[in-house]
C-alpha cells in the first residue's frame, strides 16, 4: 500500500509538471507560478478586481486543467504499477 501511495504521488507531481507545460501559457507567455498558486484571500475591492482579471484571462481554467492532468498522471501511475510486470523475490 505504501508503494502505491508513493507511486501515485510521484505520478501526480509528474502530471502537474506536464500539465503546466501543456496548459500553462497564455498568448505564448508562461503564466507565473505565483499567479497559479494565489487563490486570493479576504474580501474587498482589490480582491474582486484580481478575481475578475483572473476570470478574463482564464487562470481558473488553466489551474483546473493542470490539476486534472496531475490527477490523470497519478491514476495512470497507480494503474501501471498494479498491472505492470511483477518483480520476483
């Protein structure tokens, strides 16, 4: 069980990195990791403007696609580890 969890974490990280390189650009420019990781906290006019700008640019869609790619990577790694060749001890 510990092995499967480790493989899932490694596959998820690899999927997130791959998702960033696939989906992490807008108009040919890479989106900064700070923009992807900042979810905006609190309330107020400044936060509302930031959320509106992110919605226009599509940061939430990019973030969702990257996370889905990470989940697919984790799932694929687990399936491959379960169905892959077994080591004889």
